[in-house]
C-alpha cells in the first residue's frame, strides 16, 4: 500500500508538471477501488465471504477455550 501511495504521488507530480489543472487521483480512484476490491474479495465475493466465515468458525473451534 505504501508503494502504491508513493507511486501515485510521484505520478501526480509529473502529471501536474505537464498540466497544472489535471487531478490524477480523481481519475485513478475508481480503478484503484476496483483493483483493491478484487484483491480482497476476488471475482466471486459471496463465495469468498462464505469461505472466510467457515475459516473463522474452524479457527474458533480449534482454539483453546
């Protein structure tokens, strides 16, 4: 995440050097949101959520009481 932020800050500076009116972050935000959502939930978010719930249940059952 830190490298993403640093890279975006550098790109923003370069883009503003060419055009001071450009706001790169507003244009990239939808793409980044979709990318992070896919990395977090995958292409099938319901299945990922159910799998995570089952993993948490299994971890709870195996943990010391």
